[in-house]
C-alpha cells in the first residue's frame, strides 16, 4: 500500500470528508508509534566495523536501537547494554564489555578499539518513501494505527481501532519469532 492509498483508505473508513487535511497527521502519529514499538528482522541492519573514538561511536540518524554489539574477533561475547553511569564507572581502557546510550545517536563504551553489530533501522515515513516493506506486507498496522489516532481526534472511542492496531503489531512480532533460528529437517 502506498501513502496515497493509505490516505484514501483512512478517509473511506472514517466516512468523513472534513478530515482530509488532518489524515496525514493521523498517519504520522501511527508511524511514530510503530517505530517506537516494532523491532523485527526486517528492520535490522549491519553496523560495519566502526572505530571507537574517545570511548564513543555515533550511529546514523535513522537507527532506532541496538540489537547486539561485539568487538571484532569476540563475536561470541556480545557487549552488555548498561546504564550510562555503569559504563562511565567501568573505566575507559581495554577491550569494551558494555555500552550505553549517551543521548541522541551516541553510544558510550567502556573501552577502545573497534566495534560492530546489528542495529534496528527506522521504518521510513510513507509520505517520503511512498511505500515500505511494512506497508507492502502488513498495511493493516498503518490503517488501524491511523484510525485509532483519528478516533481520539474526533472524540470517539479508539478502543476498537487500538485493539486491532495492537493485534497487527503482535502478529508481526509473532511471525518474526516463528522462524527464529535455523531450520531443522526432521524424519517422518
């Protein structure tokens, strides 16, 4: 589903012609919520080997979260996420063993060298992207999220749309976990 198709669907489901100007706001609010709550394989990107400078690395602006980090050569020992206070108390020397979000897109580590890993990337806004992997595979999450926001705006009860939105998010998470790990052939 494209952005323009989503706008048309939201307008049709609302059956209101006076909300055309604010429907993009409903979509934007739904997208914010989707990006806050969804963390699935389709959002994963690799962090190439990155030098740690002054015990910090800066992530790209479109990175939402860290899935895992490790020091090259120590892939079996991922760095542990901690509070910033714990990482600062952990010192600044040696091979890092932990990291913390310092603010914005900066990560603080308790060591030096290089780090690499897997990150979660923000799903781009439909208004600029036109369509995304999510709008093509689970368009209902956008529709129900926008309808939930619309219900709040018009003073209605958003509970029906909110329940459908949460169910769509849960199904995406569930489908992602269903195939987690290697496939195993079994004898019949």
